[in-house]
């Protein structure tokens, strides 16, 4: 299809020219996009409108404050439109490293001139202010002054945006209603109107601290509202010093609290201090518009608490270990005293008690390789058995000398009295347990009581004092039985000669399943050479 354009006025044949005439009749601010290093440059034919600010600072201050963003090029609209519009501003926004938009540059340097952000240019054009004042300090740009309004910025010219709470805060008008003439003029008269798109795909959406996706048009509207209503978030020059001071104070306070109080109370007080910091920061931001970050003071509180608590834990652990070492020494001392008391009654036994301790440890280590006993015979249990083994004959203190030291075979009555040494040993330890109560529960005395009472029981039930059989006999008593009998066999006594190691091994092996636990005997046979080595290293004197 062909359209005949004959007769159309010349001024209407060029749409750009027609549109430019419309733009020139109204207070219009066009937008453009600055390019930065690495993005390339665009045509030089971009009609941009630089600012002509006054500088408030020390004499000789540069016209362009150091630290501002510096562009390398610009992308603008059709030149004829740009020249027709009375003002323009860039719409660049620069999110933080985490992708969240918290601040925007209000000024960007380009080819030795300063150019305003779209929102700033709109406010300047709407208020008729053409010469803002830049307040500069040795640290850089501090604020942009528009009449009685001082806009706080950082040294890079960035404004912290004071976003509004979630919800619709700006009136929106669909473009279709405008094109169809449904919007009465008085609805927009005297107002600042931003033309943009809020549709996903047509407009880049930005994540903000309050919303996951906000259109650029609404971001610029928020900035304009911040400026007109003086709703700023400022970060004054003393904010960093305040944060550093808060960090130091929090470090000292948390250290003192943890030094003077218990950990739970200290933690409660530190939490209260942290809540106070958070509320104080929120109050300053909400009522004063001053942003002082509580992050590093809170991190200091948490890290100081963690570090000092860990140090206190290490110190307490060292104290507990030291006390445990002292306790072990006292336990060993007590055991040796009791063992020595037994030996004073029967000095002929020589180093029998010391050898039996080593036999028990060797047997336990071997039995621990058997899955049946591995969970019972852990390192701590084996150590307690080693120490308590010396108490196995403590009951002999209660046996009369006429029986204990008799050089010949005992009569039935004497043997009956001798067998009571297992009862005497158990009763003596039980009296000690009764005196000290739960403090000695699961201690070496518990092990010593079991060994003293049950080490003369036999696997076939013919032993004493209770005639227990099989696994009814405590494991510790079954272990002690092998160790005690082996040492009694290889040593000379007033009532019998000594047997050789081989003879002792043969006797114990022959009594497997009658006198001794078969599994304990098997472990003994596996380590019999270690028994022989102990006997040679610790002979009777």
C-alpha cells in the first residue's frame, strides 16, 4: 500500500522537528546515559547541559572536586530533541557490590565539566535554581546546597537514597490514558512528571534495601522527593570516628563483662548492649536521618565474647586438667599406701602387687582387641584397672598373722578364715564409699571393690566368696584371677616352691574353662611372653 504525503505541511513532515518544538515550549528535562572506561564512547553531538556551580571551600579549591565519578562518553537522544529541551540530566545508577542500590551519584565529571543527575537537574529546573553551591572540605565534596537545602553527599558525589516503605507512594498514569485523552490537565498541573516504563523487560529493575525490584522512574521520583522534602540520610564526617569509638568501647565493655561475670550473665548483658546499639542506630536514622552503622560494633561484641569465652574455656580446661592430675597423684598415693599396708602383713610377697598391676594392663590391652570387650575396656577403664589392681588383697590386713604367715598347709577352719579376706576388702572399700558418697562413684575404688571381692571366683562356680560361675563373675575379677594365679605360681612362698614360666602357663591353660574364663586364658596365652618379661624386670627382693 502506498500513502500519498502530498499536501502535508513541511513543519509536520519531520516528526523529530515537530516533537522538538513541543519540548521547547515546556519545562522539560531530558535524560541521557554516561559511559565509563571500558564501555566505549558515543557521538560528540550530544547537547548536554553542564552545571555552573559555586565552590564553597578553601581558596584555590578545584572547580571539580576530586573523587567524583568521571565519564568517558555519553549516549543521548536525537540531537534535535536534546537542543530543544531546556535541561537534561544523566540517569546512571551504580549499585553496591552486593547488587543492592543504596546510593546514586548526583554529579559526574565529563570533559572538565560537571553534569547533574536527572533528579537533581529536574529539581534545579523546577525551582529555577541554576547555580548550586558545592561545599568542599579537604576530604572532598560534602554537600550540594540549593538555597536553604543542603543535600548530603559523600566524596564521590553519591547521595544515600531514603527509600520509602513498601507500597505505592507515587501516582502513576498509564500511557494509554494519556494518548486517549483521559487525563485532565489539572491532574498533572503544577507537578513534576517523570515519563518512564515500569514494565519488566522495557525498564531495568533495581534491587533496593526495601524492595527486590524497583523501576528506575520510581527511583528518580524518590530522589526528587528526598530533595524537595529534605528527607536525607546523611553520613557526616564524624560517623566513621563514632563507629571506631563504638568498636573500642564495645571491645572494652565486653572484655570487662566477661572478666567480672559468668559467661551466661555476660552474654545476657552483651546482648542488651547489642540491642541498645541497634536501637540507637535506628533512632538516629529514623529521627535525624544520620546513618551510623552498628555493624562493626556488633561484630566486635560478638567476636570479643567468642574469643574471651574460648580463652576462659581453655583456662578452665587447664585448671581442670591440673586438678585431675593432682587427683590422680593422690589416688595413686592412696593406693600405694593401702598396698604397702598389705605388704607389711606379708612381706614375703615382695613385689607381687606391682607385678599384678602390669599383668592386668597387658591382659586388658589384649582383651580390648576382641570386639566383645573393646567397648568395655577403653583406655580410661584400663588405666583405672591398672591402678586399682593393687587393692585386690587389701582384705588380708584383717586376717590374723597366725593364718596369714603360717608356713604349712592351712586347716579347713583356717582356710575358711583366709577366704574372708575378700569380704574384708570389699567391706573396707564400701565403708570408704559410704563416707564420701557419690564423689567416689565410678572411681578406682569401685574397680578395686569388684576386684577384691571377686578375684577368687572360678569359672565352674567352685570359687569363693559367692560361688559365681561363668559370666556372672565380673570381668574385672576374671582378669585379676589369671594375673594373681600366674604370679603366685612363679614365685616361691613359705608353703610352696616356685614354678617355671612354662609350668605356670601349662597350669593356667589346663584350667581353662574350669578355674579361668576361656577368653581371658586365650588372651593370656597370646601375651605370655610379656608376662615373663614383667616377672624378670620386677623380681622379689
